[in-house]
């Protein structure tokens, strides 16, 4: 079979997947980018190209505040989630010798329920008369309900960290499982203690999983609008809530598109920086 025939056969095999990707991924993205350069006056769309939407998105204080808050919340959630997920993944990989599949199965149990339902449950737990406050007052730890754990940034961080924890545990666990245990034995034979061995061997070799977990948590949490809407209050609203408002009640889809593209570009740059730093740390042991 000639190389030309093989090439045509290969294109025939991938063409359905390529067409599906273009239709479901590229086309919506191109539409949003195009909308961001238009203007809208109620029901009328002016297709004249303009940068006014980006000037508003980057210039008006309310959008800058929401964007900064979204990045701060997302970065905190990512750090907390990954830091809590690593010990769980480490325990599963290095200390659980039997029934690992059962442990992984238990980690995926939160996926059995709706994401919205889990958000509502945290609203019940963190509420003024919720489970947490009732327990604290019942045990005498506090005299009055805590008010700083609901309808603010703290509630959004707690809820998102719980929701995305399994997504961080699994990739870190996979990376830890791939580590050659003989490397750890060699480091121990050379005199490295547990802490030194962890930072010189285990952590750098697990860095691909850490990077994956970081990106998996960081990127979606910036665009989350359900959690801030339900538990964030006015102090916990994020840029995604404003984007939703622009596409809905405000009826200004071009401005909403400009905000979405701006958020996507900022998150993309942060994700690229995290990836490069992670590769540099992981490359030290290569």
C-alpha cells in the first residue's frame, strides 16, 4: 500500500472525530470570540467590529474586582485541594497494600450525587442554624453561631475544595503509583531520611500528577457560578456570575463574551506558568 493511500485511510478514520471536535469545541469558541467584538442594543446586534467590550471588561472597576476575586478564590481552592489531596493519594499508594480498588471506589462516591445537591448540602452544613453551628453551640465551643462561614468567600472556598477533591486525588495517585520503588530504596541506602527522600525523589517524580491536579481544579473553578450564587452572597460572587448576568438579565452577550474571553486568557497564562514551573521541578530528577 502506498504512503498516499495510507494517508487517505488515516484521514478517513479521524475525519468523524475531527468534524465532531470542530463542531462541538471550535465552533462555539469562534462564536464567542466573534460576539466579543460586536455590540448589542437590546435585541439588535451591531456587527461592526469594536474593542469597546474589552475596554469595559478591563477598565471598569466592578469587572476588575470580580476577576481578581475569582482568581484569588480559585488559587486558594486549588492550593487547599491539592495540599489535602496529596496525603490521601500518598497513603493509598504507599501504605494501602490490599483493596486499593475499594478505596478508590469510596473516593468516587461524591460523584454519585448531583453537583448542585452537594452545594445545597454545604449550605445546610454552614448555615446560621446549620449542622456545624449547632454542633459548636451544643458542645459549648461557641456561644453564638459563626457568621463568617456562609455567604462569603470562605463558604465558596470550602464548597469548591470539597467538590473538586476527588479530581485532585486521582491524578496524584496515578503518578505516585508509577514511581519505581527501587529509586526510593536507593536514596535510603545513600543516607537520605524520609523527609529528604520525599522532597528529592517522591515529590519531583509525582509532579506530573500534581500539575494535572492543579490544572484540573484551577481552570473550572474560575468559571464556576453555581457555588458562588448559592453560598457566596454578595461578597463571594465571581466573574462567572457577571458573565451569566450579561448573557441573561442584562441582555448584553457581546460584553459577556468579552468577559469570558478575558477570563480564559488570564487563566490560560496562569495555567501555562504553573505547567512550566512544575516541569522544571520535575525535571530536576530526570
